[in-house]
């Protein structure tokens, strides 16, 4: 794979871009303004609004804004900085034109830059890394509920990143894909993005003759780390904070169509290895399909038959030096899309320190469906998902069924989620789910819960839930509860939480990292913005985390003090000091042959992490930890180095080393990763990902080529090799070719 990519590089050309002069209708500034005054507080700024221009003839999407329709379009300008100087006018102006007809929304953006050839592009692949790139972007709240939205980002070479956002920035689903046509073009003093979005890619109420949409627009100039917005935002928010967005007003006669998409697939491949089930060994062929249908303007049905995920990238190897399970994120597209409708558990708020996250507890964890505990696939017969809104209610219904496999009986999974909006950005809800074998054994697990996510005033948030589980039809004492309160503004960042999880709590469709515990957490921090040269922000904080068992005896305690310093234009350094206590009721072995006896242990450790500026071709992140570790000591080092060789080639190397000395002896636990991405164009790209985990002596290689030959239609060629480096035993070797075709009506 790497050899193929290396040979292709000299012949790759620029995609979706050509050199041209600026259209005469737009006169760019000779240079960016210094913006010495004109401050506008983003928290107090009125939300902007504009009336898009309706047209009867669609513009040609060629990166040129020279048609008469664009000349008469309504304009958006006057973007305000979020970074580096919050509230001041953008020094790199952006002019946006918005048109629409009954079937499309058209966006024309001229991104002024006296040196557009210096604009940074972080890849041509779909869902490029937006934080590393110059970009123009937009987000649309099509039901004007100020909570949920569709997001599109475009970089200077025409690559697209699209996302679906739920609950006012709380949940971001980057696996969502919409149909979009983009053409970009360089001029002498700007880069232009011309965009057409078919309305059938979105969901909205087509029965309304006139409607308003929430919207915001973003511009980023990466080399100086300037980010600006049409609707101003404070630093802690992102583009999809819809409660802070502006409004597109007076959209008339929009036609949503039938909103029917059918996506069949065929796949063929060969699988070998000791970890491959006997039934899956050898050569195989299969077919299936996915279906998406807009039942109502605000309710979508997704169905899948003979579901296949052969194109999904392998999980990242992790080192686990704790006595608790690690959480692995979902990577399968069907389950990621609309995942926000089923979120329940230790939810986080962006840029708040909450003391717990979904990696600690989530009542619904889709990885329980169709995957074994170590991530091996279990065949899925099919299923369906219904998600959307009905009045003030947000609803989610999921039903899936798996086949019998070597890991167990065929199972049925059912989830029902309901959430009611309150006071604009608050909600209360409930979730009920069941997991049961269908072989007549009576094996069944039922779990349920109620939750509330409240924003009563300003930046104050309150999260709470109560959940319970039953096994085999008997009510157990399995339960979990949490209440957290947090406040974050431009200066203060503070929160407090209490949580308890009983030892018997076992939701069969969830993930629980730690049971039999009572937790209390509190933190206080501030974000100062000194006028020191080269410093953007200094954010000191302290936190206290206390975990006891169900009898109230202290199990784990962490007292932490830290400070984060952000530099100009970007980059940061973080220093942390921790005082740790942990009680072991039973011996614990972080690796085979190295046991830590039962007992009470206390130690201190210090951590420093440093991130360089991501505006440079080579950037890195490094961290180091030193201190005690139970009855011994630990030194941990980690670094990630990224080389953005060109706009179409990226190489990333990551290495983490843990040197641990215990009373039972020393050991090392290392993980190394090497990832390469190359794009021949915005439609054809490849990647290679190699990982080594010394803790399990496992080497994993995953290589993929993806050709998008039509909108949302792909050809995938995927190779995976997994083997034990110590024994030489091949765990898995798979080669798969998959072809999908999107049929939209």
C-alpha cells in the first residue's frame, strides 16, 4: 500500500482548483485590516439575520461567482473573530452569498487572503481534519429548534467534512454524510468556494410555505490561527452551538422530495487466521442493502439487511494499566449516524470539566450489537432505526437481530428513547432497552432510566440520571444515579458531581467502567487572557475526585492541580500535579506475571504535555509522566508527530512507552502506531495504518483504498492483518472488496 502511494505522488495534480483572477464584482482588500477597535462582546451581540435570494435558474457550480444570480444575491459579511482576538472584526474578510430554489441551497463564499497560495489544506479525503486546515463552513438548523443541525466544512482544495449535531453541540456525529456539490478556485487575492446542497440531503418541514432556519458561517485562516464567525461566538463554543446562531429568514416554497435513499452493496473477500470463526474462513461473497426514508419531514427510518462493515477501520490499540475495562468508540457508520438520539449516561458539555464521560458509563453502547468483547464481528441479520421529532418530543427506536455465532446464541436488541424539550435548550427523557437470546433459553437483560439535561440560566448546566437493570426477569439491586452542576463562561470554569453505581448494575446493552462505587467530584478553574507577548490564555485549575465503595469506605482519591497555557498563534503546554490513593481488595496484574498485592496505596505523579503549532508542515504533541505507581514507580512518555507533506499526503507516527517498576518486578507496556493517508483527488484516496501493542505482542496492519465514483456511492478495497509477534501465530488476515451504490429519490 505504502509503495503504491509513493509511486503515485509525483503524478498527482491539484483537485477541484484552478488559478484565476478575482471576479470583477468583488473588490478584495489589498491586505487584511489590523482591526484595532470595534470590539463586540459575543455574549451580548444580537443574533444576525438575512434573507436568502430565491432564484429561478441555478448557477453553474464551477468555482466562479460570475452569473447574474450571484450578482443579485443577498450578502453576508462582517465576520467577528473568535480567535485570536475575540469579538474584534476579522482581519481576513469573508463575503458570503446565499441563493436557493425549490430543490437546492446555494452558497458562494469569497475568502479574502492577500496570499491565498499560503492557505493550508489538510487532506482531500472526505471528513478531513478540520482543525489543521484553512476552511469555510456552514451549519443549518432546519427546524429552528436551536438544538440540532447539519454541518458542512470545505477546505481550499474542495474536500468536504460533514456532520450531524444534536442537543446544542453536546453530541457530534461525524459519520453522517449528505449529498453536496463543491467547486473551489484560487484567485490572486482569495479562494472561492461555490456550493450546492440538494434539499433532499437535509430534513425540514416541507409543508411550511415560508420558514426560517438557524444558521452560522465560519472562516478559518490556519497559518495565523484566526477563526471568525458570522454570528459571534466566545472561545469555548464551536460552529454547531445553535443557541448562538443567526437566522436565514423567509425561505419560500422548499420541496423536500420523497426523501428515499436505497443503498445496496455487494462484497467479496477471503479470511484466514486463528481468530477468524470457522464459519467465516475462506472465500465468501455476500450482498445486502441499507434504506433511508423520510417518514415525515422530521422523522427518518433507517433499515438494514444483511449488514456489512468490512470497510470500517480497525480499533486503535490501547495500553490498560488499570483494573477496569477500556471503552472503545463506535466506528460503524450505521450505528454512528443519529447516535445522538440515543445518548444516555455520563454526558459531557464541550469545554467543561465534568468528572465523568460516556467512556465511564453509557446506558446504550451500540458496540454490544454485532461485536464480541474483543471487537470481532458477529453477523447481523438486519434491523431498523426510527429517529426524529414529533412536536416537542425527540424520539428514537432501534431494533436489531444478530445470527448465532461461536460466541453465543442469536440475539434480539431493542431500544426506545424519548426526550422532551423544555425551555429552549433543556430536556428530560427516558430510555428502555432489552437484549435477549432467541434460542428459547430465556436469557434476557432489560435496563431503563430517566435523565434530565437542563440549562436554566446562561452558562449554568445541570445533568442528572437514574438507571436500573434487570436480569432474567428478576428485579435486581442494579442501579446508577448521577447529578452534576457546572458553570463555564469566558472566565470561570467550575463543576461538581455526585454519582453512584451499584455492584449489581449490569445493563446488557451498555458500558459501565466501574461498579460498586460512590463518587464525588469538584473542580474550579479560571481562564485569564493576559497581554503578555506570545500568550493567548492561561487557565489554572484544581480538582478533587473521591470514590468510595458501597459501604462508604474510600477506594480511590485523586487531588489534582494544573495549568494550561495557550500560545499565539496556537500551541499549548499543560502542567499537572496529582496526589493519588487507591485501595485494592484483591491482587491486580496490569500485565501477566506482575501482580500488585491487595492493600492501600498512595503516590504522587507529575505530568507535562506540549503541543506545537499545527500551522506548520510538521507538528507534534508530547507528554511525559513520572512518579509513583502502587508499590513501585512509573515513567510514561508519549509523542505524536504529524507531517503534512503536501495537501494530499499526511504521515502520522505515535509512540507511547510505559516503564513500570513494581515489587514483583519491572515491565514495559508500549504502543506504536504509523498512519499514512494519500488522496489522488477528492474522490479517490487511500490509507495505511500499522499498530504494535507490546502488552499483547500484537501487530495489526490495516490498508484501505476508497473510490467515490458517484454521490455517496463507493468502492472499497480493504486489507487487514493481525498477528502475535511473539508466537508468530496469524490471528486474522482478510482481504475484502465492497461496492455500494446510492439510489436517491
